[in-house]
């Protein structure tokens, strides 16, 4: 199964909503950070990539038709080059909104992680911390100016590298219309999925912490 659609936007730009939308439109299953958590057998692909040893991307995405979110968004250059026929979607949102969402959600787990005992979950969290905090943001996620510069540079690099007829830059707040037009599919007769909001993220994190 070759990737048909590659999401390159950072986490907290509506990536879980896009995962559900892609799958509703027939571009699924869609890989998301949640899959790293739910499929331990796939962790080694991302550990290798994070250490600079690019995996066999066909094997890494053997069970998927699309991808969004980290970790794949970090390796967008390699993945878009490997799947040259796949369309590319760059999810964005106003940078202040994005930074506020980052601070209210994944920031704590990246900067001050509570690591479980040795095992898969610990390895996964260390991977996330290394890839996002250290490699994506240079360990400076608390430096707002730096973090926003990384966000802007990421958007600019993708828009510069990907041919315009292959790329859609969009905000999930726009709903189905731009996505469906880009993919040349009909608009579903249902609301666009808007999920994994800051409130939902915080509630889920609080539930996990209370269960420790």
C-alpha cells in the first residue's frame, strides 16, 4: 500500500481531525502519532529515523494510505520524495493560536516528562521527546520567538519545495470544501470532524495521570 496523501503540518494544527477526515474520504488508514502508541511493532521504524537511519518507508507505511502529525511531519522531505505521486497537505493555523495550544497540551509532557519504567511506553515517550523537543525545536520549546520561527520556517520550506499543484495549505476550520476539492471527491453530508481540542487533550491527560 503506497501513501496517497501526506500531511506535513505540525501537531496541534488539527492533525487528528484531518486523520478522521482522510479516513472518511477513503484515504485510510491514516498514520498519526496515536499509531506509534497503539502499534508497538512499528516503533523501531521511527527510532531508526530519529537516529538518522531512514527506514524502508514502504515497510513503515505498509498498512497506511495517508499520514499526518509527528513523527512523519518531521520527515516530510524524505517521505514526499519517496512517494512522489502522493498529494501533500500542509495544515496551518494562526501562529499565536498554535503556540497557545502547544503550551496548553503537549508542552508539559515534552519539557517535564514523567517517564514510566523501562519498556515500550518509556521508549515511545523518549522518542517523542527527542524528535519533537530536541530535533524539531532544538530543546527551546519554552522560547516563544524561537518556536514560532521554527513553525514559520517549516511552513515556508514545504511551500517552497512542493509543487503548487501537488500541495494544499489549509486550516481545518475551513471544513470539507478545500480538502474535497483538492482530492477531487464529494463533500460528505456530515460535519467536518473537529476533535482532540485543548480541552479534550487536557481531560485525557488528567484521566491518565489519575490512573497512575
